[in-house]
């Protein structure tokens, strides 16, 4: 049988693979190295490697080199079946309705509750990050305290005090966003099977936390005008052992309502009387359209039963995964849960946020952001009025960047969402905001980005589709 020149090195490789000297994944010598070692031409070395590839012994990875294959995997590749990936179809569907699609342009997506690209203070954030890297260097690559940077916690407490809310820095936990803070707060006061009172409508992400913790819920209606129904809460307490109430008193997502100070004090009074915790979401508290920053329920609490949390993902950028939780008298348990969830938030995020809120930069951004949102809220109401069918209703929000829209009963919502998908427009369906599947005729619209002509046209197309279906 004819021998080939390249066999002088391929036979060595084959033998090393056979005896186990070259393990699967082992990177073989480069073509140039083989050429010099065996005094062969480049084309001959290439032919040799091609022969080994054809035999199923090695693989070629472009711009990387040649690697030994697992012969067992190679032999059975044609008949091997991967284990099926089991997913929750309902979860996957609802997740897609509340998150970015990542399939191209996001210009027609009004379903994600986060600042849009055109309203994120990109230069400010990136410039501050660069300063942090230059100043902190190696320190950013080390573990930070489990509860988070002490300087950051002190600065957060000082900001809160300026808004009439007293937070003890020692009771603050830095978290990986608001959702983790909610998870910690619920876990600190509840066990599986416990009953909590929940504002309704309620965002899908919070509903999933409740589902994972296996809690039972009583959905408390949130009226688009009057807010959280405190009378309903009182009645629920008469026949249920409620462990906690979840509430967003300032610019509720999705209705945009704001509770008055009287309502906040009343809720606290009910909680004190019945002995349950108040878990307060204040992520949108800075986004008031007019007047002073609203108070928190925490600002009226002297007992420690109110746990307040917030995040910078909603006011700076969704990728800044940094939130905080003021755990009150539940700190001991909350600290343990936070530690069990892993190491602290990325040091670069902590230092960046600390630097931003310690100067006037963050406040300037917030003022500008609030102005845009107030204009966008008005623009949204105008677009809905101009293009959607008569009977469509959206209550004017007091802050934040959500609109809770009710379509007339004459509009079949399934066909409406199909028409929106066809024309490249995405809202969040109302049924995702409740365990009961109510709010079928509602959808949430997020207006946290600039209204370019293309975005205006997208809403117009959706409205025209609704008119045709009505």
C-alpha cells in the first residue's frame, strides 16, 4: 500500500490518541510547528491534518487550530439523542411578553419596564465607570462585604433622609436588583403556604417570585384613580392570617397611581394592628412628574415592620443590576438569605452608583428624565386618543413610565395582539398581571424612551388595527 509523506507525523498523533496521551480537547501542534519538526511542506502538513479530520479523530476550529475529538462521541453522533429540555410553557410565554425580544430592532417594543436606549445617560454612566476603574483598580476584583459597600449604604441613607425617610445604614442590604430584594423580603417573613396580600394588577416578575416561594395570595384591587383598596384589605384580614402585604405606593406599575399620605399611614396602621409586614416597592419614587418627591410608608414607621426596597435599574439603566433593601426588624433573617444567594453585587456597579449619587450628577439626570417622562405620558394619551377606538381608556399617571390601557369590550384582544405582532408592535397583555387571568381587556404601555416618528407610527398602526377589529 502506498505510504503518504504526511504519515510520518499523523501516525504519531494517532498512536498518542490511542494510548490516551492526547486526551479529547487536546490542542495539536500548529501547522508551522509540524512543518519545521518533520521538514515537510505546508501543503503536506495540511493534507495530513485533513486526513485525521476525515477519520473523525480530530476537528478543525477556524482561527484556533486542531483539537482531538472524543472518539466515543464521534462514533455515536448520528444516533445520539439529547435529553429533552423541559420548560414551563406558560412561564416562557409570559416572560417573552415582558422582556426584550433580542431579535432585531426594539423600536416598536412598548412592553419592557426600563429606560430606553435614547433616555439612558450613557455618557455619564460610562465616564463614571472609567473613573472608578482608574481610581479603584485591583480593588474592584475582590469580594466586597456581604451587605455591600458601607460607603454606598451610608450615601443611600443620606439621600433617603433628605426625602424624610430615615434608613439605618446598618439595616441596608445591597442586592442584585429590586427583584432579589423582594425575594429576600418575602423569604424573611414567609414560609411556603403562608398568605400574603398582593396589589392587583401586579407585575409578572413579582408573581413569579411568589410562585417560586409557594405562597398563597389575596389579590387586593388597585383602582386607577384611588389606588390600593384599603377596605378590601381590612376585610381580607378578618378571615385570613396575612403575613405580609406587597405594595407600590408611589407610581404603581402598571396603573401609575400614587397613594396619599393618609392612605400610607392607614396601611401602616392596619399592619401594626394585625401584625403583618409591609413590603414596599419604591423603585419609581424618584420619577414624580411634579411637586416634591413623595413620601414612603417607611417614613412613617417607627416599629421596623416596613421593609422598603428600590433599584437603579429603573432610573439609570437596566444593566445596572444594583438594588437595596431596608430590612427593618427582619434584618437578621434577611442577612442570612442575602448571603445564601451568593456574593455581593459587582464592585464596579457599587462604586459607580456611589460616585453618581454622591454628586449632583444623578439628580441632574433624574430631573431631565422626569421631564421626558411627563411629556411622554401626555404624548401617549394623545396617541391613544387619536388612533384607538372610542371607549379606549388610560388614566393619566402621576409618575413613572407606565400606562394601563383598557380596550373597549368590542375589541377581541387575541386578534388585537396578533395584529400588533404582525405589524411589529409589542405591548404587555393585561392577563399577565394577575394569577386569576383577569384584566383581559387591558394592556400596559411603557413610554420610557423618546417618541421618535417611528415609535409614534407604531402606536398608530396598533390603534388602527384595534379600530378595524372593534
